[in-house]
C-alpha cells in the first residue's frame, strides 16, 4: 500500500539501490509489539483516520478539547 502511494518515488529509489536501509526494501519491517492505534488507511478516508488519531490523543492527554494553560499550576 505504501509503495502505491509514494509520490516522491522513495520506493523506486530504494529498489534501484539509491536509498539504503529503506524499511520494506533494504530493511525488514518490524511491526510494533504493542501499538496504541492501528488505522487501516486502505479502508478509511483521511478525515476518518485523523478523527481517530485526534480521539486517541485526547484520551491519552496529549490533546485537550479546550486550550489549557499547562504552566498555570507550576
């Protein structure tokens, strides 16, 4: 899927030998052992995927639904 969506031609360069240690070509892909989020981008639109990422970041406390002054309580 990644190779079919490669607008910069990195996969073609890696297959030609110009890019060394490129994941999936020169290096094996090593899936994470405990991923926090998995999004199948072949089955989801960009807005759906970004909504799911945003929800995960809000749940984990990285994003807030309203602006927060993080330095206020220091």
